[in-house]
């Protein structure tokens, strides 16, 4: 029999030690490799990225990184750049490639989202976070996006100090490093910091079509509200199902730091959402984007009533400064709804 819980009842507390312990690829990417990434023959940049990352992986943990040998011998004299930056649209496999790099590399490695690194700095203090991460050979940052001036200054300093210490860096984003922050804040006022950050990376463009939707129909229609719980329990009789009202969940997310969403979902196998509606507040919408990423990482099927997820965000949001975040969230949520409702399964 399915176990029922409510995300609105869960307010996890996450320590700095827990944050560090969880800095590895998520369940969805726990066993991926370069061999399991299938480049699109029509997109040569994908095969080129695999080859470049394979070479980069071979340079990690070879006495030139931030671990014990890196500290002993100092900054790398290698011609390899401190970091690789994978730029491309959503759904082209950037996270798959970043996780494959983590798995293929040797030495001490950290893997987390941009939000998780900024929260780590908040939990430890900037100086202690730098000291801790200097002990790593590779630091992987998924979903690198600058949302405000504070993040810009913080991450510019962090990347510079880690690169100077010989730590290898790798990041994914939907935006080239030199263009980070555009349309979101007065990025011209932070041009120097953004350039310092960009200088730490060799950028690689990965072109392609969102793999989650290749050859698949549009998102399925939402379920009637009266059927959501029953269908969820019928399809997933042995799962732990989180049943929540959408509005109540949005309110709860406003009270829980986004870095804790992964822990909040730890015991959830399936999400049943009632009365999905368009989110009109941008701060709330951005928090739900983070939840969508964590749901996708954990591969949590979704069953929902109300509006379809392609109507989740306002038109202004879908065309504004954060449009890439919102499009990624819609893409991932649509994939999880297909899985949850058994539509066009692959």
C-alpha cells in the first residue's frame, strides 16, 4: 500500500557537513558516463564536447589539482585551462556530460548546483568555504546562473581563488560566462567581476534539440482533480506519495531555503499536485524552478490537476531575463508528468 505524506509538513534542517556530503551527482545521473551519452550526428558539437571532456578528465587528480599534491606542488603549470564551461540550451545533455566528467575523474571531487554552492558559502562563510574547496581536485557547478549582484561578486572571487589554488573547474549554463546576468540586474556595473569569472573557463557550445521532447507529443492534459490521488496510488501502489495543494506548496517553499529542497524530497517517490495554477510572483516562481530541478534530479513522477505546466509561468516570465530557467523547468516538469501519467513513455 502506498505511503502518503505532504511536502508542506517537511521543513528539513541541513548542516554544512550534510551539504558537503551530498555534493555528488543526483540519482538520475548516478551511473551515467561518456559512453551512455549518445551524441546527435546532426550536432557535431556534442561529439566534440565528449572528446574534450574525456581529455579534461584525464588531467584531474594528477598532482596539479587542489588536493594534497596540488598544495605541495602549487598551481598547475599545465596548458589545460582551470575550467571548462558547457554552454547550451536546455535538454541537450549538459548535466549528463558534467556528471560523466565527475565519474571519469580521479581525486577528490565535488558536484552541486549553483544554488548549493552559494548556500555552502553562506553556511560556512566565504573564507572557510574557499579553504574547504581548495582541498578538492575538481569542482563541478551545474546550472551556473547569476541572479543578483551579490552572487556575481561572490562567485567571481570563489572561482578565481579556486583556480589560483590549482582546482579544476567545470560548469554548465544556458548563458555564456561573459553574458551572465544580462536582463536580470545592472550587469554592466559588474562587468569586471563577470570578466574575471569568465577568464577562469574555456567555453564550449553544445547545440541540439531538447532530448526530453524528441519525437514526443505535447504534455498530457492534467487529470481531473478528483482522480489525482486515486490514479497516483493505483499506478504506484508501493511508493511514498507526496500529496499537496499547489498554492499551499508555493507558500511552504517561500519559507524553506532552496538549498534544502533536495532534503525535503528525500523520502518522496511520487508527487501528486492539486490545482496547479499560473505563478505570478517572480520570487515564488524562481523557487519552484529549483524544486523542479530537484524533482527531475530524483526522477519523481508527477500527477497533477489544474493547468498544464506549459501555463505555469506568465508570458512575461517566459520572455524575460530568466526565460531560460523557466523554459528548462517547463521541459523537465513536462517530462515528469509524462512519466507520472503514463503518456508516451520511452
